[in-house]
C-alpha cells in the first residue's frame, strides 16, 4: 500500500510537471464528459417528465377513446363508445372504482361581460377532479344532482380564469358558453403544458349530460371514458379484458379491427420517451465521438511523453522500479488527468445544460447518475487509452531507455 | 564468497541483422569492500560490463553470481528488486529527474521498496549532509553545478544502503578539481565498507582505486 501511494505520488508530480500535456488531455476529456453529462441529465429529465405525466394520468388508469387506430390514421374521429358501454363497464369490472365518461367540443365561444374567448369544453361526471387527481383550488367540483339535472355549471382552468376574469374571483359568476349561461362553481389548479405544447389549463368542464344535450345534440355517443382500478398491479390484464369486453359489446368479428383505443400509462411513457430520444441519440453519438477523440488525444500525447521521458524511465528502472511500477505510474497519470477532466466536464455539462434548459425548454434532471456516468467514463478513457502508452513505458529496455 | 563472481561472461548485441559480440568471455571476481577501477578505451565494453554487474542487463552466456546467487537467469522483477536493495548507480551525466527536488531525487530508490521503512527522509538529509548539500535539499537539479548534481546522484545511489556502488565515468563531465572531490567521496564510502566499482579511462582517477582491471575489445587484459 505504501508503495502504491509512493508511485501514485510520482504520477501526481508528473501531472503537475508536464503542464501542456495535462492541459490538452484534460480539456479534451472535459469536452467529452460534458456532452455525456448533458445526455444523461436529459435522458433522466425525459423519463422524470414522463413519469410525472403518468403520475398525473394515474398509474392505475386506462383511457378508452372512440375510433380505432385505422380510422384515426385516415382522420376520421367516429364516435363508437356509448354511455351504455360506460354503464356496462361499471357493472362488470369489480375493481374499477371510478368509471367516468368524457366528451369534448372544440372552439366554443365563451364570454364574460365584454370579454370574449374561444376554448374547449369538456363534459364529465362529478368525479372529474378525482379521476384526474386534479384538485379544485377554489369553489368545488359539481355534484350528482348537477349531472343528473343537466345543470349549467362549470369548473374552469387557470388559463380561462386569466382570459375572462383577470384578478376577479370567478366562483359564482355566470359566463356565456355558446350563448348558454353557465355558472362557474370551481377553479382547477394549474397544470402547465404537455410535451406536445397543449395548454392543459385552457379548458372548461361541465356535466357531460349538459354538454351532450345542449352543445352536441347527442344522447348516446361519447368520445372517451376513463377507468381507475384498485388492482393497479394487474393493469395489463385489465386492459386486455377491457379490449375483449368492448369488442364483444360492439359485436366485432375476429377479423374486424378495434373500433376504440385503450391508452395505458405504459404507452404514454413510450410516446414521451420517443419524443426526446432522437435528440438524446444525437447527443449520445456526439458524446461518444468526443470521448473517443479525447482518448486518442490522450493516447498520442502520452506516447510522445513516454518517448520524451525514456531517460526518466531508465533512471527509475535503475533505481529498482519494476515494470508494473512504471505501468502504474503512467496509468496513474492518465487516470488522474481524466478524472479531473471528467469533473471539469461535469461542471461544464451542468452549466451548459442549464443554458439549454432556458433556450430550448429541454427537460434536464441532475442526479448522482449523471455524475457517476461522467466519472466512470473518464476512468474508462484514462485506463482504456492510457494503457498502451503505459505498457510501452513499462516494457522499455532500461539500458536503451537510459542511453537516450 | 566473493560479492561478484563472473565466469566466462559473453554479451552479444543484435544490431539489425548483425550480431556484435561486445563482451567475449570475461571472468572476474570482486570481493566485498574492494575499490576496483575498470579501464579501457571507448567502445571496449566497460558500460556493458557495468550494466551486467548492476543487473540492468543479463549476459548472453556465462555465469554471474552476486553474493553467491546466480542472477544471469533471474526474472525481470527479481533483477529490479536486486537493483533496488543492493546496487547503487552513478552515471556520467548525473541522470537526476529534472522536475523533482534534490531531496526527492535522493529519495527515489525508496519509492520502490517493497516494505515500509521509517526514517527515510532523515536518512536522505543525512546523506545530503555527507556530500555537503544539506542546504540544497529544496533545489531543483538545474539550480546546481555539475559537481553538486553528481554528489546528489551519489547520495541517491547510497540511499538504500547498497553493497555495490557502480560509477560509470562519474567525473567525465567535471573539471579536475571537482572530479577529485567526487572521487574522494567515493573513497570515503569505500572506507566505510561499500564495494565500489569505478569505470574510467583516466589513469589519475583510476589510481585512487585499490585494484585496476583493464578491458580491451571485450576481454580483460
Ligand atoms: N544497447 C546496445 N545495443 C547495441 N549495441 C550496443 C549497445 N550498447 C553498447 N553497444 C555497443 O557495444 C560496444 C561497447 O559499448 P560500451 O558502451 O560498453 O563501451 P564503453 O567501453 O562504455 O565506451 P565509452 O567509453 O565510449 O563509454 C560499442 O560498440 C557499442 O556500440
Ligand atoms: Mg561507457
């Protein structure tokens, strides 16, 4: 152990003595590691965001939407789900503790006094807030009676509050929705935007009965419904059961495609990760290339250094250094340089990814993982590319080395 | 038992396709405590012989016993250990590490000791005092004169208390006054019990030794 420390102390001395070599190696490693740091942080950020969204969507939830994949692909949004489906699901799925139908109508004119505005109106039952774990922060959610009685009541998003009310308290006020007076009973907490840029706070929610009858002139069909299960761990199985159940209810033959789509938390994660993965791949390739460049810079500067320092190597060998002592010293020099380079790279990555976050609204999340990845990779570069020069130094014939 | 016992040592170097026989069968005994000068013209094989004596190289054929142990066929690590513990080298052009201080240079052989020893720094300072450089411990080699650098090299060679001190033309780059000081230091070390082998082609310098061995074209004469 003493000997190991002795030899590493010689590495430290050499790292300090050969400043130019140290600078160039450190700099190139720092560049590579900073790219890697950004990648790891960005990937983690993407996943974290995905999981945040799933947490809001509800990890125990399924969303069933009208129209199959094929119909959607050609731009048809047929309504195939019915209030009857919702009732049947309620009856037949024991572990479904919440089943809520939903429909939406886009681009509806709403106004309050002289303020006019266009937004999307969502119809739901009284459980909207609970189903979406989306708290009502002012006033209250609507009630069973509101839904059964087709009452003109609404809970509204923060953005709508800003557009129509400014600083005024909206609870209890009447707004006009397509010329129908509707009373605001509650305000939803702020949710921000989705990764695709949709503003979640730009919405008005009214009882689905009111929406169907008064805005859509519809009695049967709905666009989606949402289910939450108490047995979250069997969600995949429930999804399959739901599929077969609805296919049977819709009298589909084996050859027919689904006329509905079931969205699960898993698919949301897949989608969100795919969204950020192209950028991550680009950065990943750039990072790996820059690490290789750093490695080659290191290997070449070290080979040069070994040549220049052959006399030193000969002197050490004459004084009793074994081959592995020389190997250890040069490898130590490489690893010390890349470790410090890696730490600098991590700081550079930290700073520049925060800039990236500002400029590109890129999701970044730093954990010990980015740090560990940077450190491990800088060691890998140090050992991987420092080994050959160190071997060369160790295997020099001492007499030849000292004669130079 | 002799400290060094060489029997019919041959050394051949390969230069390209040609084999050049530099040592052509050398038999030599050096006893413990001796002060031997090896003399010969340039290219006669003195340095080659010293490298073999110091286990920096192995002979092509022949036997070399160091303190009774056959070393001509030992593995590299073992030769390193022997150099570290039993041999001190002094070179014509000093061969100090330029970026290390005088003290660090003297301590160099201790870095490669297999077992921890106490009091190394004190010993290094003591050796520097012995060669008259106690106040230069923190200097870099480039801040010293040639004679001073060679005395640092002597202190380094003595650091691990070797049985055999090998000096290859240690005064070759020094003026005659400084040279005789260096030789005096070596004589002092010898009188304290260290075996000294001094390579030179200067008659005057060689005359300080108790025995002179002459080598010519790879053979002792
Ligand atoms: N490593 C080597 N490879 C090839 N040839 C060598 C090697 N070392 C020495 N020689 C050759 O061996 C011969 C003897 O060299 P050596 O260095 O032993 O002579 P020397 O007596 O020390 O000479 P000098 O007084 O000039 O130092 C020379 O011809 C030299 O060219
Ligand atoms: Mg010579």
